[in-house]
């Protein structure tokens, strides 16, 4: 039985040091802690995020930040409009939302203050808020990603025991896109030895291509602390033949080897090409003080995204992240800096990145991004 505990949060709008190049968010909001969907691969039960005394209570005790809307009303006045991701460590549309409606009230505030939004969920309850999502998308920018990792009915009860069926989620993607709200599929994680075969990867990507604007590929499933304990227990009880394989694959590390991730990325990329679906979310576009600076910064982040994807190394494009951050917060137009031939004076902008920026300012696109987007071809 699920227990709801109402709490008073100290803050609600979390600002990240760097913009995310997957979800494009600068901020994150979690109105709930704990999640009723009880997905056995979820990393939100690690000590880094957990607020429960026992990780097994994560899906049984849901903490409800009842003062979240009031806090947001206060904090948003001190924040600059930017993409807010809902949610990082819990599903914003889990069953608790039907009762408490915190996500809806938060969206109302974000819409009023013209903050763009990216929602990640497994629930069709998101359709309840189509009116707000359409408003946000029209006035700023909005994306909704539905997590789908398999359509295998035999495996779903072990991996996502209480989440809505993936077929229903796919219909949500279709409905949102029909309503003009950009929506796609978050194929995260690709669970080793259960979901990493060609048949599953192809099926998810093929079905997503029927109605999704994009699909995100998450081949690097982590196994950290409590997350590892819970998942290994699942294997011991239901898939004992895989336990030794996992121990060999992960060893003492939190992530699978780079060559394993790279192989899955390549495989997924090939299927995306075959079925004509993007494996990234197009960068956001909304009103900024220096719009061109923002466009340049996003272009560099998109290059970083593809460099990291095809290398399976999250640090392979760190210079692009830092250069993007510097450009986004410049106090003058980057075009003026370019005209003065001073691009390389911007911190983290060396000659190579300066050439990319110059090409983008002149042509509105770059060969570097084209090369990175084509990845292995």
C-alpha cells in the first residue's frame, strides 16, 4: 500500500551549472520524492537522490511537496526564463498527481512567467494538461518525452511493474504531436542482456518512428549503490543466469564499458537512420536578450551531444560545453565580437571553436555539426 507524506520543501527550482545537451534544460523541478511506478532500473534510489531511510520505500512512501507552487511563485521572480525539466528523480505524472495536482499548478506558474518546459514521463495523465502545454509551446518552447524501453510483455512486469503500458504511451506521443506539442520517445535505459538485442532496439525505434518527432538513446545503464542492490536482487530471483554476466560487464564500476555502450549507440543510430527518425531533440528557440548568442551556444551543445554519442564518452566534448556556457552569458552580441575578430578572447573558445562560430554566423549552419550528426558515415 502506498503512503503519502505531505512535507514543506525548502526550495523547488533547481538551477544547474551547465545546460543539458539532451533535454536542453537549465532548471529542474521535482514536486514529489519517490515514485509509484517502481521501475527496477531507476537510479533515483541511489544515496545521491534518496530521501527515504530505506530505498525499498521509494515506491511505497511518496513525499509530497505541498508548498511547491508557493515556493515556485517566490523563486521564479529571481530566475531568468529558461527550460525547466520535470522531473529529474521522479515522474511528475505518477498516480499521486491525480490527487495533488502539483504538476499542473507548477505548469500554470511556468506558463504565466513564460518559462519553456521539457517533461519526461511514463504516464498518459500528461494529456490532462494539453491546454497548458500548447500555451507554453506557443509562447516559448515545449517538449514532452515518453519513456519507452520495450514492448515485451513478458519483461515489463519485472522492469516497470506499475507503469502504464508502452502502447498507451506511444499513443500519447501521437496525440501530443497532433496537438502541435513536440513529443518523442526516451529510450532510456537499454537494459543489458534483457533489452540490448537487435530485435528490441529495432522494434522500439521502428514504432517510435511512426509518430515521434525524435528518440533519445540511453545505452549506458548505471548500477550505483542501492540501485545495484535492487537490480541484482531482481536478477537473482528472476534471471539468475544473467547475474555473472552483469558482474563481468560492470565489475566494480557504475557503468558498462565504453566499447559496449559504443556498440549499442552505433546499432541504435543505424536503426534511426533506417527508419528516418532523429536521435536528438532540436534545440529550443525562445526570446532571449541576445538571441544569436543563444543560437550559437545551442549549436555548440548539439555538436557536443553528437561527439559524446559517437564516442560513448561524456567528457569528450567538455570544451564545447564550457564555451557554450560562456557565450550564453556574454554581455554583448557575439556578432560584434566576431566583427572585431576577438572570438578567441572568449574563455574556452580556441581556434577550432572560433572557426565553427564564424561559419555559423556567416552561413547559419556548419560542416562540423553535419559531420558529427552523420556519426559513423
